[in-house]
């Protein structure tokens, strides 16, 4: 039976193949390194935004799998460069001969599997960011006032720093702050009539105000920041509530963070796609080189024409034999039944 | 008697040349790094020139840029010379230029050392410039509709947020200036009218600060107005409250930032200077070792290298003699020129 996808490789094309493989392997190593850096960066960004992402959001799995895939691609690239360099030199090839087989299997199964998995995650996971961010930001805003509750005491500082750094206010807009009690009851005067009225008029007993924290203020505004009584057009002179844009940051933190993280994920996805293509080409080339050199008996300087192939001939036949033998062992055999199939024909030498 | 004589055989000369070639190219990289550091410092000073009254001195970054570029060029040439030193034919064309070149190297290293010392010592002028610039900046905070000053509010706000500071020396600086523009004051309100009347210059001064002074680490929402009035806020004591606003003044914050920047740059430049001096000393030894090869036909022979041919006082005397001779030779020529036309006239 003929080998799968054979390719004749006379000496000159063999050398060209090895040289081209060396270049592509270094390109693969570079792509793997860049993927490592990209996924590391995404991991660092996610760890900083951990408070604002719901714990149930699976997005954090993407940079971790991409990190492993990048490391595997880097290793494959370096090994491929070493192997293709050695295949040009008769003295260096014998130690690589033994390693090349397991290396190809590991590269295809391990590296290829990780890359396919991370590509799938890069396509599917960013969709879960929307609800994850909404839940996380809503929880952080609800805990803004809990600066003395263990476990939530950093929510105020982190949310203020987020709004200051990313130039955003609230989840979808500054009005989100009107629906949350962000002033702790510890700092509310129980004797103040206004405070008592507000709390009593609210169904859940929350102290809600039409004001925002200082971190929502926009430094580009020409007037000093107006933070409270934002819905009352008469509270501040010369203030037009229909145009609050310059006073506070107009965009919500949800949109800003979503765009930021999705951008990082799409960059990572394109890096992974490039790495996947390079790895496929490098592994295919290494397989052809390996089988061609084995055809010559592992002698590099041989002038003979060799044939490279992907899978040896007769593989289907041998797989069928193995399957039948396994089936015969499972069936309770009454006696020694002679094998029904003829013994396998001569196969071409295989590594 | 030569200064610091060392014997060299062929192998040692070759090793010296190779080591020097590597050291010189590393020095080129180091010179590029110093150049880059100077550029970075210049950009940083430019970025904050608004709060430095546009009068900050660019001496330090300019010195670093110049010294770095010079060091780069000198060491690239030295690397080339060391590469050619192993081949007598190629080295012959460099021979006449080596003495002036080494003198130029010495001057270049002096310049680099000066630049490093500038980095470490010239901080006082920056403090004065910052104090003046910030005072002006705080005064122009409210002039957001005056051309030429309309950006000052944004600059001061972003500065206070980024450097975690408030005011010039502290947040009380904001109590002494009117930072709320008259455009946003309701002159029909009694409170506003009282405040303006009670002030000699007719300014509206409040015991409040802009929002950019707020400290996110505070457990309570930021208190910006009526800071000295304890009864205006529930459970508030202005004398013990430390987390509400940033306590550091922006002058101290900016000064410490630039100080640490210049300190690290100065230390790095000193290290670069040390490696440069080592490279030039090695080149001097190589030069004298190759010069003192007694038999040019036999490249394997031993030779001696030294720093100075005679001891330091003798070299200094010889240098002064050559200067005097230079002056005298001009005089002789002048007298000769006078004596020439004089007999002709006479």
C-alpha cells in the first residue's frame, strides 16, 4: 500500500527544505515568544481588574491556556531550528534522530492541541465579558461604602482609582450612582432631618442622593466640579443639566473596560492564529525531512533520492489488524482459531 | 622612566586588542544609553514646563546628550582602531592620528564626568523654578477662559492626581487664592456677597480645595469644602483627619521625582565613565606596545607598553617646553619677516 502524501526529495531540495525549515522555526520561536508576552500582559491586566470581573466569568482561562500554548510553540520552534540545522551536518544528526520522533508527536498533540484550544477560547470567551463586567462593577459600586467591612474594604479605593485612570464614571453612566448608597451610614448624621427624610422615603431604607463621588469629575471642565444635586437645575447657578458632559466623565466604566479587554483578546487571538499556521508548516516540514532521511538510513551525505511521506503505507491495514486482534481477545475464544487474515505484506521501512 | 610599564608578548597584544574591541563596542552601547537618558530627561522637563514657569534650565539633559553622543563616536572609532591593530599594514595608517585621538578621548571623558556631576549636584535651581511656577499655576487655575492660561486648570488637576499632591506646600495654599472663577459665582446670594465684602481685595476665598486633591484611600467620601469647620460635617475633626486629602505639596512631590531621576542617571553615567576610562587606558597601552616593537620584521617579539613615556613631572615640563617653543617659533618668524623687508627698505 502506498504511503500517505509522498514527496520525492532529491539532495538539493532536501537541503533547501532544511534551510527553509530553520528560518521558519526561528519565526515560530519568535511568534511563540510574542504570544507569551501578549498573554502575560493580559494576565497582568486581568489581575488588576479582578475586583470588577465577576468570579464566575471564565475569561481568565484564556490567557492561562495561551501562556501554555505560547511556551509550547517557543519550545517547538527552538527544537525545530536545532533539528533542521543538525540535518545539514552528518556529525550532528544521529543524536537528533532518536529525539525527532517523540518530538513530532509531542509537538502535534501537545502544542497543536493547546493552540487549537486557546484559539477556541479566544473566539468564545470575550462574549462572556459583558455580563461578567456588569456583575463585577455593580458589586463594586454596591460595596463602595463598605470601607470597614473585611473583604470589601478596598472597593472604594479601587473603584476611585479605576474611574480616575480610565476616565469613566459608573457602570453605564454617572446616573448609576443615583441608585446606589455610596455614602456609608457611619458618616450620616442621624439628627439631620434631610437625612432622615431621605432614608424614610426609600423602600429599602437606603440613603440615595443625586450626587457622584469625586473620581467622576472631569478635569477638562472649565468650572470647578459639580458633584451633588445633579438633577436639580436650580441648585447651581449657570448650570445646564442637559449638558453635563464636560463636568463629569461621560462614558461608563463598563464600555471602557469591555473595549480594553476585548482589544487585548483580539490581539492575542491573531497572534495565536499566526503561531498556529507557523507551527503546522514547521511540523509538516520536519515530518517530511525526517521520513526522507530515514529512507536513506540516516546517512545525510547520501546522494540518493529519498521519498518523504506523512504516514507510512499499510497503516490502515495494520490498524485493522490491531482492531481485529483486540476484538478476538475480548471474545471468549473456545480454541486456538487460526488468524483469518493473511500475514501483512512487506511494508517500506519505517522509522 | 616610563609610567606603569607592562611587558607584552604577541599573544598578550592580540588578547588586549580583542578585549579592547569588545569593550569599545560595549562602550558605544553605553554611550547610546546615556544619550537616550538625556533625551528622556529633556522630554520629562518639557512635559512639566507649564508648572515650571517655562524657565527651567535644560543644562543637565543637554550635557548628557552631548557627552553621550561624543562618547559613542569616540568609542566607535576606537573599536575600529583596535580591529586594525592586529594587522601592521592596516595599523600603519592610524599611527599618526593616535596621539591627538587619545587627547580627544581624554577631553571627552572629562566632559562625561562633568555631565555626571551636573546630574548629581544641580538640583537647587529646579526647586526655585518649581516654587515660582506652581504659585503662578495655582493663581491661574480659575482663568479657564483667558487665552494663554485656559489649560492651567486641567494641568494642575492632572498633576495633583498623578503625583498625589495638593497645592504648592500643602492644601492650605488653596485657601489663600480665589480658585473659583467669578463666572460661576451667584452674586445674588448673601453668602457670596458677605465673603467678598469681608476680603480686603474683594476676592472670594473659601476654605475648600478642588476635587483633584482628594485621596482615594480615605474611608469616607471626600470632603472638599468647609475643611476647617468641624460642625459642617458629621464626625469630622480637621486636625486629626489625615486620609481625606493628599498631604504632600506638589513642589516636594515633583522635586523628589526629578531628584530620583537625576540621581539614578548620574550614577549610571559615572559607571559609563569608568568603563570608558578603562577602554582608553587599554588603547594607550596597545598603542605604546605596538609603537615600541623594536624589530618591525619580527611580529613575535616582545615589547613594552606604558601610560606615559616619562614620569608625570617630566611630561608636564616637556609639554610646557613645547608650548614655549611654539610661541618662540612664531616670534622668530615675525622677526625674520621684519628683518626681511627692513634690509630691502634700508
